C-alpha cells in the first residue's frame, strides 16, 4: 500500500477501497436492508419465543443470509410473475400460478433449511408460521424504510 490515491472513475482520485467497502458504497440500500433485518430479527428474538439467536453476531450473520436469500427469492418470484402475466393458455396460467405458490411456500422452507445448515442450533427461526411472519415483517420493514428514505431524499 503506497498511500497514494487510486482512481475510482475516469479523472477522479480517491482512497483505495477494499471489495467490501466498494460494494457498500455502490449499494447503500442493501446495507440499510441488512440493518433493518437485524433490528426486525432481534425484535423477533426478544418477543417471539420460537425465534432464537444466541448472540448478536449470529443475528447479524443471519440477517445477511436472509438478505441474500430473500433477494434471490424476489428475483425468482419476479420471473414467475412475468411468466404468469405473459401466459396465454389456461394450462400456462395454471402452471405459472402453481409455480408462484411453490416459490412462495418453498422459499420459507429453504430459509429454514439454510439457517439450520449454516448455524445449527445456535439460530432458530421457529417453524413455517413464525418464519413466514418474520419474512413478511422483514419485507414490510424494508419497504417502509426505503419509502421513508426516498421521500426524505426527494424533499432535500
């Protein structure tokens, strides 16, 4: 490390950034999502007996895992919805609707499975119902914070 600034973009110089910091600067909404997920997850740990996280570090790592998983699920859901909207036959519409249901229900089971294989007994999100309610709370909280921040930025 020479201490000299390195170009970030054409004609600009700035401090050298590591890959994590570069990602955080490029994706501030995702960083805020993780913070929102940590808050919601820790509130669930405090108030829902079935939701357990032994340490704050584990809840932070769980929030990151939930963020990645839910982003992938939302991408998959978007693709299935596009297929459903583009379906012209009754069979295609029925198949797409069934796929949407499988993604919606199956994603909760995938979340439970990933948490189990990643953290074992140190983190538990309860069963299907608690994890479904947690995912809904995470997505609603995320949308609310994004809307709040977006409207604040527009007013400045």
